């Protein structure tokens, strides 16, 4: 088993510029396949509530479908991590793609035949969410095996760019296809999983290191991974930093949307604001590798956290105007660099046989916090004046910045873990 990277090996001030990932066939196959399947999933995510609403005329039931998908994803995270560390990652990914391909093809055929009831839709959503949790965990864990040590942060940044890009392209395309034919977004999603499957099958390199003959210990899903996370100052800091950051961004965008509508801004302009913010994230993901090469990792994380807190606070000051999109887009521009540095370093210092469980724990903490953010923002906006309520989110980022500045975990990024 290879030794974990030292902080110096990941410190951009002490390494030469990493080679381009465009020459890495295995990584590019996986990345391209996921671009396509993420786009298909974004199309289906928009079309599913529209389909349920058309069938039931109930906004509550349309929203319930999304809640079921999210709940199943959360429940599946820890078991997914254990599966990814116990079994062959390639076979798991192939199985997940085949399963999602079949269930969405069945749903598309049912919609076309007029036989897609709520029970069928919920079964497809739940099954697909569980399979996606396993696939995404395996993909995160496989990065370390597909790229060189000096490419890990760049690879994570490329994945960040993919996520922002597909979130911009997928929903409009899903809406267009749904308008042309109710089954088309689901046929499109099934096709995207077929293309993803083809890409995974074409990858010849192993997606993991050789497994020991004995089963890993842990006393249950995530047990060994949890002990590893809690025993690492850096990973403990990552938990404390990532959860508030995710909650702050999600809550801030939700609260800003409500605030703009309250101030009388038209839905079209509110949509434009959201697009500006998303473009900021996409550009930030593209720029992330260059940004992270210019500063030592602990300094980079500290600067990004404090800058994000200040930019969010500025956004609060103009929260009733379209101008609020500018500082928030600038804050989101910095977000992918922080994610690439933090999760790239995590991938480097975590042993391969624990990658799945560690990734699943971190994703569970970050996404659970983000899921609570809209509810928190709604309660605050209902009981506290708008700008005062929104200041909670820059304060959350400031808390992360304090941990990054004074905590031992982030400072340890420049030393042997």
C-alpha cells in the first residue's frame, strides 16, 4: 500500500505545475461519462416534480418526491461507503449504471403508455437515489487510483466544474424535452446512464488498490472510517469547516431568492440572479487549479473562508437588489477552490481501503447541513427582519474561518499527517 502524501507533497509552493489531466485516458473516460449522466439526472430532477404535479395536481406530492430521493440518498451514504471499501469499485459502478438505466427506461415507457402512477415514480426515485449514492461514493474514492499524486487537487476541481456545468445545462434541457414529450427527459436520462456505463467499461486501469484477504474491521458500517476521521486533526477540521460552508451557501441562496421576491423583483430577474451566481461557481471551478498553486494550502483555505464571509456580508447589504448576485457570485467563485484543496488533500491522506467510508462520512455531514439550510432560512425570515436573518449565514462562514485560522487541523496540511 502506498504511503499517504505529506503536506509538502501537496503544497503548491513546493511542487512544479502538475501535468494536464487531458492526457489521462482513464480519468477522462470517467469524467466524460459522469458529465453525461449528471446532465441526464439534472434533466430528470426537473421533470419528475412536473410529472407528479401533472398527474396529481398536488404541489405537496410533487415536493414529496424530491424529499424521498434526498432521504434515501442520506440513508444510503454510510452503507455505500462500506460497499465501496469492501467490493470491487468497477463492478459496483457497472451495476449501478445498469440498474439506473433499466429503472429510468421502465419509467419512460410507463409515462409513454400512460401507466406511470405515483407508486412507480417513487420506486424509481428511491432506487435510483440509492444507486447514485453508491456510484458517487465509488467515483470519489477512485480518483486517487486514476490520477497522479500531483493531479489530485486538479482532478477534484475538474469534478467541481462538471457539477456546476451540468447544473446549468441539465434543467433547461429537461424542461425543453418535457415540453416536447413527457417521457423524453426520462428516455434521455436512461441514455445518459448507458453512455456512462460504456465509459466505465472502457476504463482498463484498476479503480482501487489490492484488497487484503481479511475483511476490514469496524464493528458496523462506517466504524473504522469514523475512527480514522476522528483520529485525524485535518479530517476533524474538514468536518467542522465543510458543514457550515455548505449550509451557508445553500441557506444564503434560498434566503436571497425569497428576499428578492419580497422586494418585488420579477421571477425572470430572480432567475437571472441565480444564473449569475451559478456562473460564478462554474468559473471558480475552472480557475481552482491555478488559484491553489499560488498559495500554501493552509493559507489558501484561511483566505478563502474569510473572503467568503466578507463577500456574503456585502451581499446581505444589497439583498433587495439584483446587485446582490455580484458578491455572492464572487463568494461562490472561491468555493470550488476550497473544495478542491480540502477534498483533494483528503483523497491523498486517506488510505485507499478507507476512501469509501471516509468520503461517505464527509458527504453525509456536508449535505445534511445543506439540507437543513432552507428550513433554517425560512424560519429566520418568518421571525426576524430580512437582513438580520441573512447575516446568520456569513456568521456561519466566519465560524469556519476561525477554525481554519486557529485550528491545528488546517495547519497540519503543511506537515506529515
